[in-house]
C-alpha cells in the first residue's frame, strides 16, 4: 500500500468477450478492451501506448498528444504494445508509481459465435467421468437447415399422395421463433420456414383440389427496396490567396468555390441559409469591377416556381444612382467601440473587430481593491481572486484600480502583486496592470536592453501598430526611459532591417481609404523589377512601397503583383529576402492581408514543438484580448483545426493556464464575494435618521461660510496674496531686483519668516514647509500632518507639481524615505488626492463603514490600521460625518476616543487630525494655535505656518472657534 497521502497504482485489465483457459493474458486481439482502474477514489489516470513515461503536466509533444487521459475502456492496434499508466490525485500534487504491461495484439476480430474447438478441450476436474450416463443436448432438426421442397422427392404420384395424407408435424421452434419474426417491422421481415411450407401446400392443393388442406396463409408483400444512389465524394480544392487568372476558367471557378466553402464555415448565418434550399440551374449572372473589389451576382432557378420577368434588370444595374445613407450602413460593418483610446487608434477595422475582455458593467474600483487586498493578506495568496478581478476588467478599469488601491492603502498594487506572485502568472498580471502604450514601450526597451536584441518583439510591435499608436509609443518611451526610441533602434540593429524599422517609427504611412488601380499596377511592376525581374534585389524599393502606402492600396498592389509575376507577394519575398528583413516584410504583408491571421500564427508558433515560448504567448494574449481576440480565435481554428482554448490547455497548466484562458475565452466574470457589512442599527437612539441627515447637511453647509476679507486684512496685513505677487513683479520691473532676496538680507528671525511666507504663493509656501519638515536629520511629523491632512485634492496635486519643480524630487518618494509603517501608508494615501469630494452621502454605506471600523478596532485583538486608512482617506466629508454618527450608535463611543485607545504616536495624531478637520476644520487650527502658544515658550514656526496659510481662507472662523473654546480672543492670546 502507498504511504499516507499517496495514490494507489492503477491496474491494467484486458476485458475478453468470453472466459478463456489461456494462461497467456498478454495475448489479445484488436477487439479486446483494456480497462484501467485504481483503488484511490477520485484520482485521474493517464497512460501512454508507445512505452514512454506518461506525464500529466505535458500531454502534447510537437503538437501531438502522447499522454492520454483515461475515460473508458479502449482497444489497441495490432502488434506489440506497451502500456504505461500512472494515477494522479485530483489536485495534481501526488502521483503513483508507473505501472507497465506489454500486450501482443493479433489482427483478428472476435465474434459472438465461437467456431473454435477451445470449449471442447479436456478440462481437468476432481469429479470422476460418468461414462454410463453421458448427457448430451438433443439436436434441433427444425432449425435453420430445412428441406426447401417440404416433402420427399416427387418420384411418382402414388408416393406423393401417400405423403399428403399425413398432417404436417408442428414446428420445433429454435432460438429465433416465428413469433419473434412476426413481431418485427414488416419492412425488415423475411419469409419464414412456415410460410414457405404453406406456399408449397397451396400449390399442391391447386394441383389436387380433392385433398383437403388447411387454410393457406397469404404471402407477405416483399419489402420495398429503396433505390441506393451512389454519390461521389469530392475533396475540397486547395485554398489560395490569389487566383491564377490569365484566362484559366477552371482554376478561377475552383478558386471561387474554395473561398465560398471557407466563408460558409466562418459565417453560420450564410451557411444555414444556403444549405437547406434546393437550387436549380443558373438563370443569369453578372460581374462588376468596383475598383477595390469584385462583385459577382448569380441568380439560381427555384424548382417548381416560374420566375417573373424582371424587365432587363441586370442591364440597368450599370445606371448610376445617388448613394443613400441606407447603402452606406449596409456596406460599413458596425464598429464595436473599444475600452481604451489607444485601441481605437488601430489602422482600420477590416471587419468589426471584437475583443474577449470588455468593460465590466458593475465595476466598483473600491470593492475590487478590497478583494485584491483580501487575496494578498496573511499567509498564502488567493490567486483565483486576483485572476477573477484583473482578467475581467478593461484596461481603463485596471488603471483606476491601481490609483484607488494606492489611495486606500498607501501601497503600490504592482509592487504588492510582485511580492505575492511568481513565474509566468506574475508576468501576465504585471502586463495587465500596464497601460497599452506603456506595455509596448517597455517590451521594446526590454528587447534592446543588455546583450543581444530580440528582433521578434521589435517586428511584432512596430510592424503591427498604426501611425497614431507608434507616436504614442515614442512619447511614452521618452517619458519612462528618457531615451529616444529611434536612436536606440539605430544603435541595436543594422542594414536593411534597421532602415525598415526606422521607416516604420517615422509613422508616415498613408491612411487614405481610396484605391488607385493605376498606382497599384505601377507599384507592382516596380517591386517585380526590384526583385524577380533583376539579378539581385533592390530592398529599398520594397521599403518605400510597403511602409508608406495605405492598407487598401497595398491590397490592390498585391493583386496586381500576382497578375504580373504569377506568384503571391509572400512567395516573392521568400525567394528574394532572408533573415530579420524577410520576417519584418512578411509581417507587414500578413497584417495587411489579415492581421488576426498573423497573430494566430504567432500563437501557434509559441506553442509548437518542445516547450512553450511564454513571453510571446503572454505578449500576444494580453495585447490583443481587448482588440480582436474573437477574430484571432477563428483564424487559429482554421489553421490548427482545434480551438485555441484547447490548444493552450494542452501546453500550459496551473494558475498561468487559468489567467490565459480567462483572457482568451472572455465572457461573464465569476461571482465575487461581496465585501460589505450588515445593517448596523435598526432604530436610532435619541434622534431619528432624518435628524441625523439634517445635521450632516448642515455641517456641509458650514464649510462654505464666506470669509471676512476686511477683518483678515486688519489683523494680518493690508494686502492680499494676489496683490503681493503683483508688488513683487512691479518691484523687479522698477528696480531690477528680487524682492524676496532683498527682504532676506534686511530682516531676520521670525519676522523675516513671516514676511517671506506672505510673499510666496500658497502652494509654494506649503511645498517649502513640507521640504523643511523632511530635510536634514529627523522629520517634523507635525508639519506633515497639518498640511497633508487638511488640504483638498486639487491643492495636494498642485503641491506635488510645485514640489517636483522646486526641489527636483517627488514628494511621494521623500515621504516614503522619511517615514515608515502605517503612518507612511496614510500620508501616501492622502497625497494621491483621490478623496471623493461629493456632498451627498449614503446612510446604509455609513452603517457598513461604522461596522467595519468597529471590527477593525474595538472588536478584535489588535488593530487593523489599514481599514481605518481605507475609509478615512477615501470617503467624502459628509459621508464620514454620517459614519461617525453611526459609530456612536453602534459602540456607544466617540470615534476620537476609539482612535486614542487603539493607536499611538504619529499615526494616532494624523488620524485625529483627519477626524477633527472633517468635523470642524476651523476648530482644528484653533486648537493647534492654542497648543503652540500655551505653556513655557512658543512654537513660532507652527504659529507662522497656520496664520500665513489660513489668513485668506478661514481665519474669521478660526478666531471665533478659539474664543468659544478658550474664552479669550486670538489677538489677546498672541500678545506677550
């Protein structure tokens, strides 16, 4: 028996049609069934028949299935056959030992009736042989062997009369009786022995009517035999891209016929309409050259129906008529909108391109972030959850998830995924998290970075993207790597291949939809003379035509080339070019003819032979799943006669297989568990819901109280910020000096700091104070909390831009370098500036958030700080006020008291700052001023920072709150 957790080895059993005394169980025939079984329940059994070891991880080798999965008993081909089988647990982690058995298969067929002497061989027995009472079965004389005449030979009439006086004996029925035969269908019924005997007796009665005979039976009518019509089987004619032409009518008709067959296989509606009616002869036909295509019209006879006269309809077709909007709608296929603007830049829609991954209609970025965090939290990773979220969202939705995740949790989602995933699954997930242009730019950089160059990637991206997409790639490449794409290509490639790529990067291809037949004929002649028509090849001529002409124009050129050369353009390129240049040219030609077919070929190449080119597989699937994967799957089936999903399933496995199949198959995403709390409070204590809602609305309106600018000017200064900026400009114009530098040289101490702060723009003032708080040894966390926790989304975004300009570094990077832990995550979340700024609120959502805060704090051992972070940094102020009300109803505690008891240090101070600003921002600054001035000494920097930054915002309200809380005016408290 196997060890604990093992799998029992399978048993190989030949199933004979009858019992046998043959001791050689390995000798079977081609009709013997082979059964495989294992004592382990629920396991899977795999086997091979060529003697190789079965592998359930890689069942295909060179595109051919070698290892088979056992479903039911099977037969073997004649000859010596070695079966090797293995049992594998359902999760694929445990397997049994390999069991081997060899059979000698004879090319004979077993039948239900045995005519051999095998059953008559003497069998050894312990019982004595009874010779005296030997038992034998009676012989059935009325079986299948009969006297077709029914009586002895008619030697004389006397003998005949002698035999006729005896009544015929009753028939001894054998295994197949006449009653069984009579029960059969009349059409399948044969004449029985009794019926033949009755017919003979009837004939005898006619010859001797005096002899009384039993009533004869009527001869059954002979079954009507259906006339068998022999049908000839035709093979499908070869499918060519371009017909021969040149007056070869038979080849032309076969070409049309072969493409009609292919089209009917792809278009189910056309196939169903054409396959059922009965057609007669061809009545009329018409052929038209429509410049960019040919129109062939056939009118077939409808059997049994006389066609009404059409008044020479076909001849009048040449009469031009104005084109209507209806005609345009019929000719133009309906364009399916793409989820990302980058995908809309495709060169053209040859047909209505359709991707398998589409925008999720019930998209909720916040809920998806919760699910992703839940999947990566704690020990282990829920890969299925990650796949179910990212593989079923469009590119813009995934980009929104990345931003929301950083806002809610202060972490980079891509970095978190890298730390949790590995291998090809990680590469696929990282690719999905990139914007399309960023995806192409990074793959181009990776293809040229380091030793060697991956020409395949360069060709695949540059030869298949449109002008607009290439320009977007160049811009993104410059932005990410600060390098010029064209210069990198020139340094990493050479020869005509370099010239081809540089020409493509210039993005000068014509995008006209008009076709010039004369120009197409000239280009075809020029390419013929540059290649087949001369000794050697002029590659530059191919460059000029293939890189600059529009797609419709090049299709017409390829048709003209086939007429001139009697070769397709692909065959001509293969005979004239080689290496990377040939690959690039063929890629352009194939994309012009059928882009979906090109990518289907790329997928097939990536999985053919030993091993899988995972880079190509991931690159093609992730880049085309939102553009034309539906068409790629159709083309793949035409090439491989197998569904793309089935082909992939035989080549890769595990979570990597799951995410690739999700992108290829598309469809509705699986159900995701809903992250949300239950209803918290059924009835409200002291106040009704309407009263609580009214309070939230009133608090929202209090924020918009107008500022008494005159009073601010009387207290702080006599000029506003805009006026001070104009004074600085005028001072420089009049005296040619910088006012700030002059003030620095003339003033000192806190007075200088206050004046310089007033001379700065508010956003510059905030950026400067943030830089000072993190510069040098130590960090002034109080300044970070005061500025970052109290500014709006727009203010934070402007601060980041000005900080980058002034100090040549990212504010987010500096925060990450000078802080740590949950405090760092909180600040980074706030710096994103993605807080909801709506004034509306949802009472049910507030109840859910209050319950989640309660579960993350008081209700559990320890504190889930990230839960507080996600809610306090993303909800709007009105929503959070309602949440604080619901929290009081739920826990009978104020949210501030809970934060003080559950947290500590800078994280506690920052959380309290957020809560206090949400409730009453003026009171928060009044309290900060009071703390800065009470006791021994004064925190001058805090006093200057608050007064300068709030003097033109809400200083009137700050003074009111200060006097209300501390029973003293702010002005008198400032006086020494």
